[in-house]
């Protein structure tokens, strides 16, 4: 095992070209993938014990987000093949059996998120129809079916349209999210910032510990990392790692600034009791704000932001989940997939996702429960632990060994997985 030293490759090569408009588009795509249901439920989980735990959470989440996604991009780019996606790279480095197992984990890191989005967008629109439009509720099976079909319809029409739609959604999302955060400032309770409200050390650390899985989920944009890294390799060759690093750094800074400002603003505008009520109602925080604030702006803009956030984030996660499931099928039964043909195989994948997402949306399980129990542990395993293992075992990644950030990411990954054990004991 290499010792920690100052010469470890923790920074990209210096020949990184200037940050271009294309790089900004990719950073915004990473931002859009991350800003979804997780961000809209993060204030509820993080704010249940008030303002002060957020300070420690904000200090941790920036390095967690950047270093973990950077390591995953470097893992994808460590392949000898120029067009290998993450499932191909896993098989190349760890063998066919391990490759199938990790591809399985990769799929289950993303698939629950796709299910969560179908449920969350149904709850958001249902609440908007009933509370803001004062109309009778649409039957849940019909409303969820239409919404899931809309989201998947954009994907079916093609990846280029998806990228255009994501870019169009992200710009207003960034502006409105920031605007909503500023708009809530007059409603802030500065009493919450009083030093007398600082929880005991044990309570403070427990809150942070239990929030880490939610942080990993909320800031996760790993489904889009593989596509981004491959695009950089195609465009920049040997400089792909440096370009990927800078794109991910910008995306992490945007996420930290916009998302944590939003989280702080929501937590200061609502009491812990109100956040608990939002959790029990299974609503995104903005839909809850629209229901409790006597403000036409929040009443309509809150659900709109929730809709845009879920819609934009769905694309990247659906793409990653479909890639993962296709990888499992092709590795487990290549002859069956070949006999079906690409078109029929793709149709079956689309049908599987549509009916499973629709079914979960009808059932309406707890969104926070699904995030913490299904989504976060698998994401932590793939995003935090697998690249750290690869750095130790894969020759082409040995150059990244010895960095302090590696220890930090490994520890955060272990904490995230261990935090779910509380529900199993």
C-alpha cells in the first residue's frame, strides 16, 4: 500500500485548455442530472434538527461530490478501449464475473432513482392540481401513467433531443432555484441561528451521519459521468482526464453554491415541525412551501421548480439505468439478446422501465425511505468505493494512489453504507 505523499497525482495535468462553452454545457448537464428529487427532499432530511447541522454538512458535501465523481471519470478513462462505457471498463479491469456483479450494482445504484422520480413527479403534480388549481384529483393511475409516458417519450425520440431538452430545462431551473432561495429570505427565522439552538455534539454528529446517504443521493450525477468522460476522450484524446476534471469541478461548485443556498433558505423559512409534516406527506419541500405560504408566487413557482428539477434529472438517470440493464442482459445471456435483435431488445427495455416506474408511482411508497434504503447505498458502493478499490488494484490507476482525498472518499462511502444499517437492526 502506497503511503500518503505530496507527489500523489491528485490534480489534473497543467495543460488543461481554457474552460469553453462546450465544457459549460457539460457542467450544466452534470448539474441538471444531480438536481432532482434528492435536492427537493434534502432540506427535509437535513433540517429536521434545525440550522446548525447544515454548517457541517455544507463543509463535507463539496469535497465529497467533486472527488468521488472525479475518481469515477478517471476510472472510465483508464480503459485501453476508446469507446468503453463504465460496464465495459469494469469487465476489462475485474474480469467477467466481477464485471457482471459490479454492472448489477451499477444498475441498482440508478434504477431506484428512476422509480423515485416517477413517484415524486406524480405527487408534485397531484398536489398542484388539488391545492393550487383547486381542481378534483386526477385518478393516480392515469396521472402517473401520463407523466411517466411524457418523461420517457422525450428519451425515445432520441438522445440529441434529450440533451437539448436538458439544457433548456437547466437554465430556468438554475435561475428559479436561486430566485426561490432569495424570495424566502424575508421568511427566515434568525432565532434558528441562535447559539442556544446548537444541538449536543452527539445529536449533531448523528444528524450529519444519517444525512450523508441523502447528500450522496442529492448531489449524485454519476449516470452522466461515463458519457461525459467518453466525449472528452473523443474530443481531447490524452487530455481527456484534465478536461473531465475541470468540468466536474465547475459542476461541483455550482451544485454546492445553488443547492446548499436553497437548503439553508428552506430550513430557515420552515420549522422542524413543518419539515416533519412535509416528510409525512411525502412531498418535495417546494410543494409543501406552496401549500403553507400565502403567496401566489410560491404557490405556482414552487411546483414548477419541482417539476423542472425532476424532469431534467430523470433523463440522465434513465439513460444510466438503461445502459446498466442492457449491460447485465448482454453479459448474462448474450445469445438471447442477439437473437432478439437490437430494435426488439430496446423495445423490451423501454417497456420494462415504463411499467415498473408507473407501478411504483401508483403504489406511492415513501420517497425518503426509497432514497435512504435503496438508492444511496448502491450509489455509495459504485461512486465512492469502487474507484478507490480500482486505484489500489488497476495498474493504469496506480498513479492516483496516495492522495488524501482517496481516504476521505473511502471513509464517506463506508459511512453512507453503514448509515442504513440502523434500519436493519
